[in-house]
C-alpha cells in the first residue's frame, strides 16, 4: 500500500504550505464545478456508480476519461473527493485522493493532506493514519494537518493520544480557536472525564475562546444526535456526535451531557437536555437522580425541589437516594431548617430511613453543627436499617468525639450500642470506638 505519492512534497506545494501557515483559507474554499457538460456527465456517472456499489473503484472511470485525452483539472478531482466524502464513501474518496497525487502527480495542499489523513484513519485505521502522519515532512505539518490528526484520535476516543496531539498543537500555536478546543470538549464529554473538561473550560475562558460559539456547537451536537440529522455542512461534527451518543448509549450519553453542562455552569443547557430526555427516554429514577445532581452543582435549589416533587408524584419504584439528595442540596445551601422539616416529612410518610438521617448528620457535621449532627445520628441509630448497611464511619466518629468531649459518655455509648447491635459497623471498628469512648486512647 502506498501511503504517499512518489514525491508529493515538492514543487509549488511548499508555497501553498507557507500560505497555509499564514492561515490562508485555501483548504476551506470550495471549488465549484464549472466545466462543460461532458464533464458533468462523468460526474453524474461516477456518483451514480458509487451509489449503487460503494465498494467499486471509481478510479478506472477517471483514468479512462483522461486517457481519452479529455481534461480533468485538480479542482475537479478535489470536488469528487469532497462529494464522495459527503456521501460517506470514504474508501472511494481515498482512492481518488491517492490517484490524484500518485498518478496525476498533483501536489497536495495542506487541506488535501488533512483530508487524506482523515480518510486513511476511516478506511485503514488509526495505525495507518499515524504512519501516514509520521511520513509527512515537518514543514507540511501545519494547522489543518494537526487538526485532522486530532479528529482521528477524538473519533476513536483515544484520549491520551488526543491530549498529546492537542498539547503539541498548543505548543506550535495551532490550537487557537474554539474548534480545536471543541474537539477536546466533545471528547471529554464522550468519555465522561469531567475534571479534565472543567480544566479545559477554565483554560478557554482564560484565553477568551469564544464561549458562545462553543455552546452553540454543543447544542448542535446533542440536537443532531436526537434528531438523527447532520448539522449543516459540518460532517465532522455530526459524525462525532453520532460516535458519542447512539441509541445504546443514549441514557448515559444524555446524563453525561447534562452533568457536563452543570459543571460548566450552563443552566439553560441542563434544562434543555432534560426536556429532550423527557420525550425520548420516559420515566426512570436514574434520570431524576442525575438531574437533581446537576441542579445541585448549579446551586439551583428551587429547581431541584421541583424536580423531586415531580418525581414523587410519578414514582413507581421508590428510591430514597433521590430525597436524600435533596436533603443534601438544602444543607449545602445552608437551608438546614428546610432540610430538617423535609426529613421529618419523609419520616412521617414512612419513606425516609436511617440513610436519610445519616445524610443529615453528615451535612451538619461538615458544617460544624455538632449538636444537631449528634441528634440526627441518634435518630439514624434508632431506625431500623438494612442488615449489612454501614454507618458513615467518619461522621459517627465525629459524633462520638463530640460527646466524649462534652463528657456525655452515656449518649455516646448508647449510640454505639444501637449501631453495634444491628451490625452496622465492622466488629473491629466497634471495639476501637468503644474503647475510645470508654476512656481508652484515641485510636480511630
Ligand atoms: C435508533 O432508534 C430509532 C427509534 O427508536 C430508530 O429509528 C433508529 O433507526 C435507531 N438508530 C440506530 C442507529 O440504530
Ligand atoms: C432505605 O430504604 C431503601 C429503599 O427505599 C433501601 O434500599 C435502603 O437499603 C434503606 N437504607 C437502610 C439504611 O436501611
Ligand atoms: C462520610 O462523612 C464524611 C464527613 O463526615 C463525608 O465527607 C463523606 O463524604 C461521607 N461519606 C459518604 C459515603 O457519604
């Protein structure tokens, strides 16, 4: 297999490359078919043959055309490649691209090289694309070519390689626009690496990468997935979105999208995806849990409240974790009274259980309200709980420590006894804690 033309890196291509280094839009400009009718017929013939059989080679038809002494200019060949790519006939497009350089001896512009790289990765795989990239002389490794390599990695969710490439691009001053950043954003969305996403978004803000366009792209991404249509002319983005979320990963995919938007503070997007979700996916607990989590990240407590209410009115399979989340949400906003009365309501209706009180105790503890934490801990200890369920050790210890410091050994031992009785603490830990409360050394 021939990765390169005999020598496609010579002649006037150099000046084209230098032009591209100055951010020429040469590669982006689309040529139009301006040839005479006979050429149009070749054009139609090739496209129709290709449509009937995407595996058949279209090169012989082109070769025949040239052999008969008729003209076929490079812009026209490029147009073939473009059309074939558009209709996703990648292997035919690759063939024509190779024919253009190897047989017709046309120089490749950076745009052509970028396209070639993309096609190789699609048709022959990432490894071959890497080999091709390695064969490209340094002066030709310009912004479009790197961009194309980045896409190849992102499409395959090859995070590490994408990161290396992106780092290199930044080093070379190639990663300037939202488009390059957006590849990484989409990749991190797709792989659920929110911490990296967060860092990236911060970097974008720092560097003033146009955030609105970025948001728009993301919207396009999720919408195109949902409606199964491609976005404008931008095949790459559409393809990428299909890669990221398909029917099988839809539930997870949307959850991730929602969480990610929450991480970057994009409230409108969270709600928009939530609504999309609703229509396609129906009622299921995990979706509500994810939404409450997202709203918590956004500090949207009213929203979280409404969502939980909606959930409570429609739920078939009760999951205490969702109300517990709301308890946490209230506390994180400092609304402890609200949290407390909500917990009481849950207990009255018989829905809350030990885990609910424990959540409350933990939040009180984390906010330094130890008196209330102990109160909630006592209640948690009194409630029946599932065998094998474990108390949060750190919260429990904090409560015992507090009681010990207040010299209220009686309460401390009572809590410990209740917890120990139901086996909600590993025996070793229980012994240590008892020893601790009972005047032994602090050893937890
Ligand atoms: C996804 O599901 C929809 C309907 O549920 C169906 O029309 C569509 O063909 C599916 N897409 C794929 C790629 O399976
Ligand atoms: C609380 O109730 C849920 C059911 O809603 C159950 O799955 C969970 O194990 C219970 N927690 C405890 C600590 O018993
Ligand atoms: C246990 O409680 C500590 C604080 O007491 C908290 O930081 C931690 O997240 C809790 N763990 C779980 C699993 O809730």
